[in-house]
C-alpha cells in the first residue's frame, strides 16, 4: 500500500512480490516458492476461491517458513464457515506454527460485524523478527506497543457485542446465520453446475468461484451478468492476474434473491 512493491507490469504483476497463483491447474493449491521470501500471506478458507488447505499443506508452509526464517500471515477470516471435518481452522493446529505465524481473525463475516469493526491478531510470544544487524526482536512486544500507542483498542460497546457472540444464545444465532448462508452457497453451486458452469468453493466458504462460460474475460462476464441477468458479482481479475477468466459470487444474500439469481443464470447459460 505504501509502494514498497514497486510498479506493476502490463499484466498487473507488481515488481517486489512473489506470486502464488491459485488456479484450476494446481487445484488452487499454490506451490511453495523456490526462493526465500520474507512474508507469506495465506488466506484459508480462501477469499476469493472458497478453497481450503489441508493440514499437510499447511505443515509444508510452516516447515518452509521455519527453515527460511519467513513469517506467515494467516488470514482465517472465514474459519467459521468450514463445514468439512479435518480442515484446520487455525494455523496453530500445525506443529511449529508458533515460531513462524501470525493469525488474523475477524468478526466481520462470522457475526456480520463488517461495518462495526472488530477483529483480532495473534502474535505468539515465541515469534521473532530481526533487525538489519541480525539481532532477534520479539514481535509480540512491538505489536503491543503499536496497538497501545496508535490504536487503543475497539470501543467498549463493540467489545461487548463481540463477547456476546460467545454467549450460548449468541453462538447458536451466529451458527444459524452461517448455516443459512452456506445453504445459499450450496444452492448457487448446485444451480450453476446444473447450468454447465464449472465452479469451485462454496463448501467451506461463502464464495463460489466460477470459470466464466465460453472463456469470457472476467469483466465481459460481469457486463453480461449485470445487463442481461441483473445479477452482480465480482470479476476474478480484480483479485490479481491469476483471477482473469474467473468470477466470484457471494452467498451473503436472502434466499429469495439467491434463488432468483440462480434461475436467471440458468435461463441465460443453461441450454449451452
Ligand atoms: C472480510 C475479510 C477480512 C476481514 O477484515 P476486517 O477488517 O476484519 O473487516 C479479512 N480477510 C479477508 C480475506 C476478508 O475477506
């Protein structure tokens, strides 16, 4: 955001980044880079693809990070949407993660706090970075300093609302809402597959990642979907160069709207 990545080339790849393409070819499981990287951003369940990582896959990342001295930023914003058993909800389920990983969690999707703003960051006390001179520095202390000086915390009413999520009533209400959205996801996934559209995700995440019919560019599919079906979604290319030719649909809607949107998409693409 402050420009350390340098400029983007004409395909949209920024200079200072090593990309982890997540595509159909690698079943949305990116290979571990051959070179050393300082920071690894992983998001599972993934936005936008809706795909997840297994324990074995995350273990390979943790082992790589510990060997290279890299830090994993593990974005677990969608962990509450995991429905399949055995899928890790936290990077700390992986042995060795406490010496290489920071995890983010958020109430935004779990409990509909998007505008309310509450999340959390886990920085294990064992986790260290290093100075230019190679001296080890505990990141937890640095983060605490940063938080207590520049942020000062989430407002009290919002903290109380977040705590209510973990009450018996709150938790069951949140689970109910998530189950409702995951049923939407199932309907979208099933409906689009019936229409012959190749889709991914939608099982452990509230997103369906579809391959645009007829190989349309993401934005061309967006235009068609908007003007001919009056349905709005997110062009895959907006998430980076590897998203071109894909499109994200969200399950965060009413049942009526989801069913109507699926009907319209089936009416438009179903016969082909
Ligand atoms: C929505 C979302 C978040 C949550 O961000 P907040 O700032 O807590 O609202 C984090 N990561 C991903 C990938 C998301 O989609």
